[in-house]
């Protein structure tokens, strides 16, 4: 048994059996094969709704670029999703470049969601590579820097007069479509065993008071036995 497996085992001796079962079930269905990036969301309810959708569709990571607008979570709308989704925030002067270049270095293809740049719909997007889907603000869309950084562009099919969906709706529809396509594929898109262990440890820490401190004590005791 690895040290991290022992850490999880120790946490599972603290949390309830129902929580253990829930964590095991949901961790086995999580993914980092695709991820969501928000660039400078300024409407609190939309930003929070996207986080909630990430949890609902099993997307483990949400990346938020906030060099112009600070990202805040409305707890009522997010419905506690912040406990289960890993939030990565980028606040430097060059936050867009920092975020997207980091994702590229981790093997992600950067796909900008925009109705103006592409004839490719989310139904036709090539999913043979890990993908980061980038969403812009409700009024201005993505910055030119994000568009220039992208490896491709995609849009959601629309059949009415309105030019675009609300960003939280757009993100939710996109996640639903990509998740469904992955479910029907032969791709290896779920979290690895080690990623599941780390995710479950984080979830345990998030529901316990002083979770970080508890983890340090657990590790101390494990290493003292060696």
C-alpha cells in the first residue's frame, strides 16, 4: 500500500461510511480529459453556475482567468460545488497566457468557444486529445489573446435569432455534449487510480475542520512507523 493510499485509509476511518461510498462512486466517474476555462467572468451567478455544472458533469478542474474581473462564488447557486471541484485561479497581469500555456504544457488542446470563428460544432469536435474549452465574458466574448492562443474554435448549434447562449448555459450544454461523447467512446478519459486517491483525500479534507492539519498528522504517524 502506498503512502497516499494509507492517508486515504486513515481519512476513511474518520468520515462516515455513506461519505466513503459517495466519494468512491463519484471519483470513479470524474475526468480531467477535458476541462473548463473561464476568462474574466463578471456576473457572479454565471460564474457560480459554471462551477456547479462542472461538478454535475464530473469535470474535476475549473480554471479561472481573472486579470480584469475577480472570480467570486455565490454559494446558493454553486450549491457547495466548491468542495468537490478543483478551482485554479490566475490573477497575474498575463493571466490568460499563464493559464493557457500551462494547460498546453500538460497536453491539452486549447479550444475557444465562439460563434464567430468556426464552422465546427461541439458535436464534431475532435476529442482524440485532452481538451480545454475556453469561455469568454457575456458581453465581449474571449479576448484576442485567448483567440490567438487557441488551437481551434467551436460553437454550439443555434436555431433562433439570438446571437449566443448565456455563458453558463453554453458551458453546461458543452459539458453535457462532451461528456456524452466520451461515455460513448473507447477513450481512456476517467481519472487514474492515483488521481482518484488524491481527489478523495481532498474531498475528505474539505468536509473536515482543519483537514490540512489532520493530513499532516496522518502523514507524520505513517512515516513514524517506517
